[in-house]
């Protein structure tokens, strides 16, 4: 299938490594010189929606064989008549029913609505060093684009400059930097979400955020993610830092306090240490106890002043999925992110990532089923976000449609990070004096970039759109990674608009499960989505036999 091929001759893109279902390489490198579809669209933007070399070529689809159950075995429905959801003042005249008039803005939330310009959000960008190094590009890009960004777990705990006294945070420079970088360009669309795990709860992250930032942040409880079924990990290469993290209360493997481990490190046979978080919920042995504790946690967060609270869960299984949807709905939470296996990570045990949990499409199909059961029984269902292997506009469309009307956002992790890496590398190559500060990996522009230009104005299709948004003076302060992110999001947004227009939906919140169909019977059975040749078959019979 198309998503599993390394080279896409039509777009002129190629994967450096083996492509995953999402179309991204399984191993995405910050120093990559290109040029997968997300990487290239971070430069050329919406031009990458179309085949290359117009006037010299014709192109035909090769994504016609669908085997097994996956998002790639869903196809997008189109219609030959009608229009739904046109903005006020527009008519159903063909001059108004054009894809640029598709409204991609949406909102989520129980009582207070959080607006976004695109139906996207980031995955949790936490204590991994790659998240810290490229944060400026990620955060500024998301703020300018108008989508939420998530500060993941353990940011405070791994920060050597943070001060924790009596088990509670007093100073957290890295957390402050991350929040304030986003808020500098926040204009009412998007949100900054701060995640809590076991260690963050112990360290008083919620109290710190509430006291210092109040309602400017959404606080998020974390049950897990689709890449692993244990707590978050990072890897460190300093013995002193490993000991520091162990003294902070983390699980560090191998144990840096053991003399034999220290000797092995000194001799070079041990070169790094893995820092792990803890499992949550270990002292509960029944669903009722989990529910009771969850509700107490939500009540406590509300008592601190948080009016917006979300939950992130992973691909555990049907019981935990039902718990997440029911508890989040009963607690009147603002968002529940459901992360299926097949998503990405900064660092998780590889074979665990390969083998554990429920694949995204199965988990998301069941999430819709469970949400629909609650809704049919009169429960107000929490707004959902689907995560786990999304990167391109067609997969975003499919995820929104599969979970409609409950899914408001698609959560993207690695796809949103790629433009941050690329922009930083370009900024460092063009401005050697800033290379270290922006963590650029290139001394000069590779041919894959220089063939497009030699200045940011030439390289980024949306450079002048960003400049118009922030002004010429402020443009000097915008990281190139943020410009690349804005450019990539512009391509994604345009692609989603085109797909929605083909489905005759001119508002993203009008998308429905009838806008996709299953390409094989197995996928139809597992997802509840109608098979291609069954979709609208009765209507077809009425036309033929009328």
C-alpha cells in the first residue's frame, strides 16, 4: 500500500528509514536531511498536495489494494451533489461552494470552550531532551497556528535548575520557559496543556501551575500512552545526572548508586542510564476504587482553581477504555485523548512499542461505540481526541470521521515535531552564530534544501504569511522551526479542506461516519463503518427501480 512504500515518485518524497502506517519513518531523526512528506511540506507547504512536474507528467493512484484492518483500509466518501455547513452569508451557488470556504475551526470543552483554528493538537512533549531542545519552534509554531500544545510528564523533575522543597516545587525554570514561550504568541486559539503523572503529582506540579498561571493552562491527568504500558523514560549519559535523578525519586536503570555500576561506567562498559516513571493506580484492585480516586483527583484540581481539566489514556484494553470515557464524562472533563498503539515516542522499549496494546483503529472504533452507548442513555459524553499514528491530511479526516460526532481533535506527535527539527537545522546553517542556541545539526544546507533556495524568505512558502501575522520587527524573533511548522500546518489544513469539500461538508464539525467507508469486509466488521459497495446501496436501488 502507498503508506508503506519508501519512495513516492508522484510527490518526489522519500523516507530515509522504513515507513510506518502513518507515512513517517519508524525512527525519525532530528538531523535528517529529508525528505518525507511532512519534512518537504514544511518547506513547500500546500504545493505538496499535488503531483510534481506539472506539464510533463500524468499521475495515477497506487493505493488500491487494502489488506487487513487499519486506517489505510478506510476510504473517503465523496458526493456528486449537495452542500452542508456553509458559513452565514454564503449561498449554495457554485461560486461559494469552494474548498477555501471550508471552516476548519472547532472547539472543545465541557463548560468553557477552547477554540482552535485547526482540528489538531500535539502529543505530549515532556522530559525527553529533544522536546526541550526544539521547544521554541514547536510552541511558537503551535501558537501561531492556533492549536493546543501539551507539556508532557516529568519536565520539572528532570530540570536541574528546579527547586523542590518538602516534596513541592518552589522554582521551575524549564516549565516556566515552556509555558511562557507559547503564551507570548497565543491569541485566543489553542491552549497550553500541562500533564501530570505520578511524580508530577508528588512534586506539586498542579499547585505550582495553578498558583502561577491560573486559568491560562489546562491541567491533564495521565493514565498512559499508546507507545508503552509503563511510565515515561529518558536516557542520560552522565553518572552525576543519573544519581541526581535517582535522588529526585525516579527509577534509574541500572542503579547508578551501586559501586559495581559506577565502576562499569568508569570503564566504559555502561555508557547510559534509563530514567523511568512509576506505574499509577497500583494500590487499587477494583474499578470502583479507581473511580473514587479519579473523582477525588478531579475535585482536588478544581479546588486549586482549574476550570479546564483533561485526561490522556493509552491503549490498555476495553475495560480501561470504558473507564476513561465514563469517568471523564461523569466528571465533566473538557477533553479525553485516546492514544492507540502505533503512535510514536521519544524513548520507549522498542519491542514493547511493537507488541503491546490495542492498535489505533480498533481502539478508536470501540471508543466511538462506547461513547454512542453513553449518549443514547442520556449521558453528556466528554469531547474526544484520537491519537496514534496520524500525520497526513487523509488520516486526520478518517480519524475525525470514525469518531464523529464525539471527536473534536486529532492528536499528532512526531508529525508536528518534524518541522521544528528542519527549521532549526536551516536556521543554524544560515546563521552559524545561532547554531548552538537553536540546536541546529547542519553546517551547510543540504542539496535537498538548497535546491529550493538559500534564505528563509525563499525556503518557506508561508514566510510572508507569518510575517503579516506578527509584523516585520517581531518576525526577527520567530524561530525558523515555527515558520516550518506553520507552513506544514497550512498544507495539512488545505488538504483537509479539499477532502471535506469533496464530502460536501463546509464545516469540520459537520463531518460524519457516513463520510468514510471500509475497503474490506474485515475492516467493516471491526469498525462498524459500512463497506464500500454497501454504502448508499439502498438509495442506489431506489434510483434504479423507481
